[in-house]
C-alpha cells in the first residue's frame, strides 16, 4: 500500500510487442524506476505500481499477475483499441503519437490516484481499529458510523447499531443532567463538548469515560451530524481508587503505629484507631469490645449518640451470639450484608437501626481478647475488602490493649512507689535525728499511714524490754482513742496473735475471726502488720476500719513495704532516745548531737555512712566497718563509689547527684565488694541532710539483701530444672512412640501372615507367630505399666503398696525362666539364692517390676553370650537382691542422675529405651522402705543391689 511515496520510487513495468525505445528512457528521466523484463513471472517479483501493456497482454490477464494490483496504462494504436483496453480494465491509455509530456503526466496522474486510494483505505483501517470508540450520528442521534472500539466498549456490533438510535446502546450521564436538545444547544454554541462523565450501558454496566463530542457541519454551515470519540477510563479509575484507598490505609496504619510508640495511654490510641478506621472504611458507628468475665463489653466507641453510648457502656454481650462465636472459633472476620436477612445477627434495642455490620476479632497470643465492630444504617454497604482492612487495625488494637495492661501495671506500680516514697521520705531526712524520742517518730508513722493510705485508724504498738508486754506508743485516725495502754503478748486479740506468730494477720470481717477481741464497736475490719528488724519483731502496725474488707491486696502490699522501712527507723529512734538521755546528763548540746548520731550509726543493724557532697565518706557505723572489713575511721575520706564495681559506681554517682540536686531520698540496688573480693547484694537508700535550704551531707544506708537475691536465683534455677525435665519428657515421648511402633509393626506383620498365609504354615510356624505376637503384647503391657507407674508417682498417694506373703525365690526363678525364653535367650543366666526366702512379705507387683527392669537392662546393655547373675539373700533383718551384668557400664558423669525419670547414659547410643526403668526400680524399693545402690565401670559391667529391710519370713508371720 502506497502512502505518499516520492515519485522516484514509483515502479513501472513495460512489455510490448512493438519496439518503442523512447518510452523507457522517457520515464526514467522523469524519476520512475522502470523494468523491461519480458518474462511476466519474473516481472511479478518487481511489484510495479504502474504496468504499461498493449492490447494483447491485457487481454491475457497480465495485470492480474501482479500483487496489488497495479494501475494499468494501455499502449494502443487507435481509438478502437483504446475502447477495448478501457473495457478490459485499463485506467488510461496513450498512443505512440501522444506527446511525450502527456505520457509522463498520465503516468503521474495514475500514480497520484493510486496514492489517494491507498491513503483512503489506510484511514478507514485506522479508524476501524482504534481502541477508542469512534461514533458518528446524524443530527437526531442515529448511528451512521460505529468502529471496533465502540463495539468493544458498548457490547454492540456495527450491524446492530447502524441506523439505530444511540440510546439503544448507551445513555450519557451528564453532570449536570442534559437531554439531547441541551447537548445540541451546547454543541451549536461551543462546537464541541469535552470532559469526564459516566455512561450507562444497555446491560446496566456503569462506565467512567473521557468523551469528545464534535458538531459536524456541511459547506453551508448547517449541522448534519455529531462525531463522538470516547475513551474508557473505568479500569484506570478503579486502579486510582484502589491506590488512593491503599494509600489511605497505609497512612492510617502508620499514624496508629506512631501513636503506639509514643504513648501507653489506651484511650488516645483506641480513639485514633477508630478515627483511622473511618478514613479507610466509611461507616456510621464503630466500637472496640473487650472480653471480660465471659462476656463482651464496649470499651471504646465512636459515632453513637449520648444515649446510645450510655446504654452500650453498661451493656454486656454474650459470647454465644452468632457473630462473636464465629469469630472466636475461626479467628476470621464476619460480614453481615443485611442484618434483616442474616441469622447470625441478634437484634439489640440500642442498635435496631443497624442494617449492615462487619467485625474482626482482636487476637493476642492466639486468643481472641475482643472485637472491632463497625455499623451502617444501609444494607450491603461493606465488602470483604473492608473486612480484610479491619484486620490490620485489629492487630494494632491488640497491641494497644496489651499496652493498656502494661500501662495499668506501670501506673499501679508507680502509684504504689509514690505512695511508699511519700510515706517513708521522712524516715530518711534530718528530722529523724532531730526528733526527741521514739514516741514522736511513732506518731509521725501513725499519722503518715492515716494520711497516705486513707484508713480510719492506725496504732503503733511496740514490745517492751521484757518482750512480754505490748505498749501502744502512738495512735492516729478518726477514732481519737488514747494511745496509752498495755497488752500482754500471751493475751487475746489480733495484735498479740500477730506478735506471737511473727506474721501479718488480716480480718476482713472481725466478727468472723476467732482471735479478734473487741476494742471499739465501730471496727469492722482490722490489719496487723509486724515491724521487723534484723534482730526480730519489735512491734506491729495496727490498722482498723469501720468498713468491711477495707484493706485490699494493693493496700496490704504497700503497708507491709512501709512497715519494713519504718521498723529500722523506730529501732534507731529507740536507740537514739536511750543515748540522748545519757548524753543529756554528761555533755553539751553539741556533743549530744554528735554522740547521738554516732550511737544511731553504730547500733543500727544496717550499714550507715555519712557522705559529703562529693561522695567522700565522713563517718561510718560499726555495721559498715564489720560488713566491709574496715577499722574505725579507716574509711574516712574514701569515695563511697569504690564499694562497687564500675557499673554500680556510675549508678551510685548518678543517685548521689539526684539526692543533692533534687533534695529527696533515692533508693538503688547494687553489688557491693569487700576487701577480700567477696561481694553482697545491697539495698542502698540515700537521703539528704538539709541545712538552710542546702544539702550539707548525705545519709547512706546499706542493707544486705543477698539472701533475697539468692532465693530469686534458686527460684530461677528451679525453673530451669523444670524446663530440663520437660525437655526430658519430650525426648521420652519420642522414644516411647518408637518403643510402641516397633512391637505394633511386629504384631501387624505376624497377624497379616497368619491371616493370609496361615493355611500354608505348619503348626510350629503358626505357634511361633502367635508366641511372637504374645511376647510383643507383653512388652507393650510392661511399657504401659512403666508409664502408668511414673504417672502415678507424680501424684502423692497414687501408687498402691499392697504387701503380701510370697515365694520370693520362686518369683526370681520364674523371672529368670521368662528371660531365658524371651529377650535374654542369647545370654547366660545364673541364679544364686541363699537364706530362707520361701515366703517373704512384700508387694509382689512392685518387686516383680523392679527385678524385671534390672534384668531387662542387663540384657539390653550386655553383649550376646555374656553372663547375667541374679543373687537373692534373705535373713530375719533384710533381703538383698543383686543383679550383675558384664555390659557397657555407666559413665561417671551419668551416675549421679541415673535414677531420675527419663535420664539415660550418654553411651547408650542406638540402644532403645525410655529412661524409666531405674526410676521405677528406685520407687518400688523406696515403697518398701528399702534402698537401691549400684557399682559400675565402663566396659566392665554394672551391679545393682536392692536392700529391703524388716521383711517377715513365714515362721515370724505364724
């Protein structure tokens, strides 16, 4: 197909029966590519654009031999030949007498017509194949042209639409709405309409398109039709919408994740989650429920009216409700497109308007802990995509709930610490050394308890010097009772009972406690907390309230911690009072102050230091010198940071700076070092000594808490051992499963052989198979007995002990015979009885199990052909059973734990076993109040000895 080619590229083929040598040079000079090939077949390869032939050739079909076909220019001698040439299909003709310029012009004219025809075909082809819909209608919107793009877009063929109204295929959804007349008016004024709009296809599909409408006018300017070019934007819009929604989801999740890292406050995070859900999944209302006490409760909500919110806050929703139950069981989201048609929806009065509902479970540690719900008043609003998007927010809600629990714990612990700090702050200030006597400190303690813990009445009661009487030293609270008075330690009442038992006693209802002695009719609950020092109990804090169960676990924990700190202060003040009394009699006020401080330091059970602001030691007490190995005043001037390693030295340095800068006590825990490189765990409390608003020195108290740390370590060690036991049990399960599979496979094989081929076997062969099956069943029975024995041993009292008179020697012979015909048929057994073992009082089942396990182990761990010896010795005092083999022996590293359940030596390698046999042996012997011992050498063998005391022989039983 030619599309405006240059003339010099136009090809001409000439073949005539007459000689016209002037023709070819003429055309070449005019820029044509001329071929004079006489052979028609070869000339066809040339693919000419113009063929010059005479009448004979055109009659013979020369033009049809070419692809194209080309334009035909006939060479004729006269007019009659020209007429027949034109009838035969020639486009034009010339005669030898024609002027040469006319020949060239006719050839060019043919070429020009050929180009126009080719371009017209190309344009028609392009328009038909356009991906955009190209539609031409008349001025009444009847279709005159309908290309392939229109067929694809509107699902109607050109044959169906030509001459038909455009509305049969599509309705234009104009914004604002326009009818056909309005469209014509706009086109006549503007000439064209362009923009994005929606088209409603005949099959109901809604398309988003970009359309161009052009008004077609004739030469006189009169409109005769409309050209429409429409491009389908539906898929692009869908992708853009999906990208926008995905971007909104990512931004919402990012904002929520950022909030989760900024704060532990659940309310702000949950409200942000609900707000971001609204950005991604439009809805009317949303809420977050948590599962508490077997029901679901609304914890956070958004979009509800105040009345609905109030109702939801007090409502509880059962977990067997269809939607909730489905989410709990499957862990998947629930979508109820129309609540009026779905049985899973349970109607609630406050939510009667809900028509569409979607929810997803909130999971933590593989458990459903709540639900994220959104509602709409219109049915079929939400989709599966919305449900999937909710899952991401549910995961963030789970993190927020966990953070909320952490937040509550931190807040609760911080509240306890603040309360405890305020309550104990005065104990470590200079006021401690300025008080006149212990009674003043006791009054401060009682008043602090009342003010900080909000209880009705608190008394401080101390033991006297004889430790037989209790003196009520101070009392504070609403009761306004006289603090003076004595109680006897051996007398009635909760106070005396707590002192005698040296433990906290709590009566949530005093009327129900047997030790309560009425002192005030207003008291309904009472808490007595001991005051302890390293020297023992020195008194109690007695708290009473007019409310039932007034002291919860939180209160008890704080008050006990307060008592731990108050007791040394009271003890120190009691010592101080004694010293103050003596000093007042002998020296000046200055010396009294100095000696009082020294007495407190030297007589305190805690190590106490007086520090300068730079951390240098000014003074130490005896407890400190004894604890760290210093002589009197030897530590003076040294830095107290040297008491700890580099890490704790830095911690002490920061704590000292905080005490000086903030002027409040600070408590830290360190590991302190001695001169001999020994170390203790110490609880360090530093408190400022303030004079004229400035910190002049710091009082530092150290308490040895090594025992507490050791107990914590022992607890962790016990946990590690428990984990080790669980690991051993896991390995045992794997081994036991192998132990079961092997005999089961043997039983299955033997039974199949008997079933399918038993008629071919001899009696001896069938008996052998049956014996094999019975032997394997017996082995499995023994293994199950071992498992049951170990299982019962873990529960105290489960293993039954039923001694009876048995022939122990006969039992041993029976077991030897079983071994010889069973698993020990390749070994040599020797039985050595001695003494009077005819009838002995033992538990036959336990002794049999113990001996069988020892013999089985001897067989398993000894080479075939070796000797296994069973010795039995009986006398009036005890019976001794010894099993000796020549096996692989027990390594030294394994001998310590050889009797532990599931323990096996590291040299057993591929030898099967469960690790239960020796544990059962030990248990069986211990139930007889006996002992089991062994000796073993690797590569030589092992000997296990069972010693059972107090056995009764037959004559003694008579």
